[in-house]
C-alpha cells in the first residue's frame, strides 16, 4: 500500500521520480547562472514556502494521494489489460499469416523497437490531450489540471480520477499493440533500451528538466523548440487565454503538423485562484475569467 502511494517518487518511468527533481534543479540553476541578476527571482520563488504551500498546491497534494488510494482500492489490473491487448493484437496479425519463424534480434532491432514505441506513445499522448480540450465532457475532466493557479512539478499529478484512467488505458493500448506486433513480426517479445526499468528516451528527457514544465522557470530550447516541447511552451499551454496550443508531451512536431504549435516566447496568465475541488471533481464547468 505504502509503495503504491509513493510510486510517483520511486518509479523511474514517472517524471516526478526523486532523481529527476535533483536534475531539474540543476538545470534551473544552470539556466539562472546565464543571467543571474534578472533570473535569480525565479529561483528564489522556487525555494520559497509560499510557492509550495498554498490553496492550489494543496489541491495538487490531495489529488495525488486520492488518485493513488482510489486505484489501490479498485485494484485495476493494468498489466493484465496490457497483456490482453497484446494477445488480441497477435491474433489479429495471425489472420494475415504465421508468426515469424526465426526471431530477429540484435541492437538495431532493439533500437528500432524502442524508437517506434516512443513515437507511438508520444503521439497518443498528444492525441488524447488534444481531444481533452476539444470536447466539452472531456474538457470538464481535464479542466481540473488547468485550474492550478501555481505550477509546481507535482501539478503533473493534478488529475481528475477519470483522466488518470483514460491515460492508463492509453498506455496499455500502446504497449499492448507494440508487444503483440513485435511478437508477430520479430518472432519474440522485443525489449526496449531501458535503464532502471524505464525507457532510455523517457529517462533522458526527464533528466534534462521535464519537471520544469510545471514550474515558473520559463526555460526555452531555442532552435530545438521546433522539435521538443520546452518548459516555456507547456507553461504557455496553461495560460487561460492560450490553452489551445502546445498539446505535445515530449515532441513538438505533432503540434506543428496540427497547426497548434506556439513558441515558448508566448506570454500567458494562470488562473488567479483554483475553484473549489468538489466543484471540479463533480465536473462543473469552470469560468476562467
């Protein structure tokens, strides 16, 4: 029970793993050193008590533990769902032929599988996120995340329970499809390049400051912003007047293809105060202005 309540801090595949807190702080300090006089205020706020303890962050903490406690009580078997989807995928491909007789292995295959899994995972995140903003019922669920008036790394866990379920189903679908397809075309279940049990792509991205996406540190990636979603781009996404942009999670190419990409230089304003949490959980529409 205790381990499941704190998996957000202990699971390397989660952005809020304790190692990424340290690396994100280092990235923020390095960013501040380039113009300490103008940026030291951001870093001081990051370490202030008022930043971490207010009405908005209080809701973050509650939802973080509430969702984990709820999922623990429900005992939702996400691993079994993933395996079922992989078997259904394998059965589908068998309609067109037999499983690869001679397994194809080697570093090149593992690299390709890791890359394909990362691309499909990131694209599906972008697609679901965009749908959450497009349809009223889904938006009433997702608005819980956007009602934060203070962005901290834990805001990434500020989710309505239904949204947590949607994203877990999305993850099972993507991984199940890849596992089933890999077994059919490669003759075995391929492993992805992993470190500490998490994809190397995820670890690298998280270690380079992904936690700063939900913070007041407006870090930009310069020319690389056209390829990767920077913290500044995602902060702009949280603006009350600029929410229909930068839906991507890791890559910004989906937003560029979908005409929803905006530079990290876009100004934004967060909600002044979060709405009552019960009102949000009951899916009542929030008036932002």
